[in-house]
């Protein structure tokens, strides 16, 4: 019985999973760095215009189930975005978090 084997070509390169994993990690790292740069250099300066209003809305988002009610939700989405950029630490009291947010905004707005 003749055994049928797939012909080996000299052009076929062997598969290197380590190289593929490194490329994927590099892409993920690049995306993470770009998002961090964008957050610090583009998004954060937007909060400098009305920092007191944003902090007040963050407090409402933390305390109320529907802070916007039937009104405009965009200001509360902006406040929630700030909460995403500067997340609350585990077991951090709300007042401490609000103070840290205010300090972060003040630092970014200098």
C-alpha cells in the first residue's frame, strides 16, 4: 500500500505562535497607550471649563438612580466618562473620591 503524504514545499514557512502572540501583545499595548494619551491630552482638558458642574454631576451619578430624570443626559454621560478615566478605589469613601477627582481635574487644568 502506498502512503499518500502531502508534498512539502520549500516556500512554506513554519508556524511560529510566539511571534503571533508578540504581535498581538504589541498591538494591544499600542491601543492601550493611545487610549491613555487621548484620555489625558484630549478628554481631560474638556473638564477644565466647568469643573464644579462636573463634580456635582459625578456626585449625582453616584447617589441617584436616574440623575438626569427626563432631562438631558449628555452632562451625566460626561460625568460618567470622568468616573471611567479616574476610577474609584476599592473601599474609597465617596467624599474622598470626589476630593481626589477634584484634585485630578485641578492638576490637569494647570
